[in-house]
């Protein structure tokens, strides 16, 4: 048999999958990509308009069987049934996405162990796994069946940063606009040259290791660090304007007095600073503003006031720095606390490409100097080489997506906010729109709960039953009946799921419709909105009833029957009372424990209100220190009095003993 076949006159070479089928191996071909799917759809439309099937398949270059299957509406999927049902896999997907949105993303082993816990509690479920633990193949196929999930590298944030909400950031924007209007500097927000952001970052001399070439199978592969201390890192201060201009960076070295040789090694385009620890201090930041930022504003002929956004670290918010900025025409604004990953352009857009350029510059230096040690004198030239990369557009985009320029709170990516007051995501809003209310009549309700439970609901009284599930069902029954009391009408927006029905009636007493549908293990992620319909009276408010739990869901019409990755869905089974939802741990959105009673300082540190509050804060601090000193003096005086009284008592006791000594001696002599 030849290794080629034809679509009309076009020869097509057989693929590896076709050769496998030729030799008897039933291996699925690759899934259709978007271009192939478009050609298949176009061929189907041509056939519907009257074009012969063979001609349409030839013109669009697609297999005739694929077009024929689409026309016949073939929905049978290929392959064996999945271990989890469609509803269970969708619940697992919703769990993964929900955890990621709330700041607690799950890893590969979290998913595998969750499935293992479920299978441990459902021994009747058939599967090919060893010790109930899915393997790598199941994990890969699960990701292919759900392309909305992808493996990403998570960025770590603190719990305080996770508590930041959209409402907090919007209030910060309102306060900044109000204070700038009071200070008469609101027009500076419109000029990109007059809006800047400054922040410091550290640069390691031995960055994280990357893949290297070595002998296959080698276990002990090492790389000698060029620096004497592989943990050493240098701090540098950077600042950018919203127009993409870069302020002269300043490298901070840990010295009391910087050696002359190190000063000579720094290129003229870089500044140099010092501190005892090598980190940013209040004095170093003061010197950076006076010696680097202020000359930059003058040399670039930037109109003042100049707005500088910085993080709220204590080294940036001192009285001396505030007075200096006021004198130089610089408006110093602190970003919202713990929100630099959202609001700071340096963190959002600048530092990542800069760190990548720094790593590349280090590799180039090592390649050019293979036998030399990396000393502090090499830091300046290497950083200068890394700064040659053009990041203008990235910086402009960073100011735009953080909402600092143009000054627009709506431009902020609030998906980064993990606080509990967030608005629904776009996917949740689309799902809400795509899930309209379903009409529920008395006939549907009777069919769902069963004849026996329906009769018991007709004679139900609150005093006779203590079953909360029956009470919930009775409220829905009363709303359908059309005579709800005031309390019952208020409860018609409750969420009633299939587990409520199951709690009200055993499995043996379920109606024929319920016996044919899935058990509690097919619990979906969200309920179906049901509108209670009463023909005799005005419509009642929509009631939340989870109907998807008590009826079998049909496969989606969007599923591709020719997709080799689609497998036959496992039919719903009610043999087990174990639900996958029971083994999944659903996280809560980060939330502050309580309201803090402290008065927050204004964010504009050069404003009159900030200085007034700082004066008041200093006055209270001096009073507290004076009161503390007074208490200390009182304690010392009291202790001195106690010591004097103790010494007086000891002297009196000694005198008394000395006076009684002759009498005791005389008495002993007589004896």
C-alpha cells in the first residue's frame, strides 16, 4: 500500500498517526487547530449550500469523513471514559480557578492528591491508577481537556498585600486628586515629564542558576561563582518619568568611607552612595534627591512642581526629606501600603527586564573574563552595560497600567487585588449572563422532589418537623402555591440544592426522575437561577434552586466530535455517597481581622496637612517620652525611699542588738 493518499488531485503524505493505524495501532491524531477548524466549518457550510461533499473537502483541504461527521451530528467521543465525570472535572476546574483568583493557586500534586482522596473514599469507582494516585499522563490529558488552565509561575506577596482591595485603591486615587487640587499641583498629572516613580532594587553578583551543558547522566554538575561571596547583592536606586526618561541610577555600597579605587570604577552616568548596611536609609534617600534628582529636573528643563511616587517605606517619609522636596518643588507621594505590585511602575514594568539585562551582562562579563574574580569594582561597568537596553515603551506602559499617567483609577488591573470586597471577574459576569433563570412550576417541583415528599409538604408545619432541608423545600413549595407568609416570602431567595432534597428524603424514596440522575458527587460549582412561576398570581422574586444537581446535563454543543482529545464522558452514578466537593478545600478571600483605630498619615508628604499631622505626632511622641521619663524618675525616687527606709530599719535593728549584748553576756556568766 502506498504511503500517500489523495484528496482529489492533491497528494497528502501520511503522518505518523496514519502509519500507526495502518499497522493496527489505534492512536488518536493531533487535535485540530484554529485554522483547520475554520476550514472544516467552511466546508460544512458549502455542503449545506449545495456543494458536493467531495468537492467541498477538496477545495478546503480537509478529510471528507470529518465533514461527513459534522453534517451527521456525530457527538460520540473517542477513547475510554474518564475516571471523573464531566461534572466532577468541571468542579475540579472551578476549584483550581477559584483558588488562583483568591491568591492560593494550586500545584500539580494538590490536584493529584485531591483526586486520590476522593478515590480513597469511593472504592467502587473503577480506575487504572496505582494506590488511587493519578499519574503524569492523566494530569497532561486533564490539562488538554481543559485548555483554560495553564501552569504559570506565581509571584509571592505578603498577607498584608493580599488584603488590599479595589475599594482601598480607589480611595487612594481620590485622596491624591483632592490633595493635589488643594496644593495647586493637579495640572502636573497631565504632563508625562512631570510624573515620576522611584524605587530601589538589589542586584546579585551570582544570580539564580540556569540550565548548562554537561555530560548526559552526570549528577554532580557545579558552577563556580565568579564572586567571592555568592550571597552578596548591591542595592541601586532607580527613577523613571512617565515619558520614559531615566534618572541617573545610584549604586549604594556598604562602606563608612568609599575607597577611591571603587569611586574611579563607577561610570560617569551612574551615581554612588553609601550606608552602613548597603541598604537604603533616610540619609541616603535625602542625598539622592538633592544630588541626583534635583539636578536631573534642572538639566532636563522640567517644569515644577514635579510629582514623585515612592513606596511608603520609613526611609522615604522623613521631615527633612519633606522639607527638602518642598523647597525644590517636588511633590512626594507615598503609594498605597502593600500595593506596590499593583501601583508602582518600577515593579510592574521596569525591574523585570532590567534584571534580565543584568543577568545577561553578567554572563557576557564572565565569558570575556573567564579567569578573573568579580569584585565590587566590576559592578558599575556591568550595570552600565545592562542599562543600554531600551525600555522606554515598557516604562510608558507601566505608568499607564498602574493608572499614574494618565491619572486614571479605572486603568488599574484590579484582578491583582485579592481583598474580599472585589467585584466579580469578567468570567463570573459572563457566566452569570450565560446562565439565565429557569422557570420552575409546581409540576416540575413535584417531579423533582417525588410524590411522597410532595404529599408531606402539603401537611408540613414548622412545629411538627425539625428538618432544615424540609423547611427549605416547604418555603419553595409555599412560593409556588401562591400564598407565602411574610417570613416565607422573605426566604424565597434561598439556595436549595439537590443535597437539600437528598436530606429530606432517602435515596430509596426518590422519584423515578431523581433515581435516574446523578448523586451528590456531581455537585457543580454554582447553582442555577430558577424563577418560581405561579400562573394565578404576580411573579415572585427569583429563587436560587440548583437544578443542575437533579438532572443529567447534556454534552455541550461546542464539543468537537472529531477532537481526538475528547473522550467518552463517564455517565453519572449515584452508587457512592462521596462527593468530590467534600475533599476539596475552598479558600476564602483575604480579609483583614479588624478595623485599625490608628490615624493614617496623608500620602502627599509635602502637603501642609502632612506636616501638621507630623507635628502633632511628634508632640504626642515628646509628651509620651516625657511622661515615660517622669514615671521612671518616680520609680527611682520610690526605690530610693524604700532603700533608705530599709537601711534605717537595719541600723535600728543593729543598735538594738548592740545594746542587748552586755545583758546577754552577764546572763551567760551567771549561769
